[in-house]
C-alpha cells in the first residue's frame, strides 16, 4: 500500500479510494490522515468522502 502521498493519475485515484474504504472498515494505518489529506488536496477525493469516513479535517 502507498504511504505518505498518493501516486499520480488514475493510480492515485484508486489508491485514495482503497485507503478510504479501509478507513471506513476500521482497517487503520498510522498515516491515514496525512495520506487522505494529500488525496483531498490532489483532488482524488472530496471533503464529503472524508465526512463519510468520519475524518473531517
């Protein structure tokens, strides 16, 4: 699994969606918050996605 920041393009989109799914399933990693923040900043997920996962910044 990718750590820190998502890769670019469609691979980043998929990596962000998979990490979000893991968080929703309570399969947590220590770097979830920074990774998902980078996903948000990169445009791969929305604030609404974070809200749904209970991770609003």
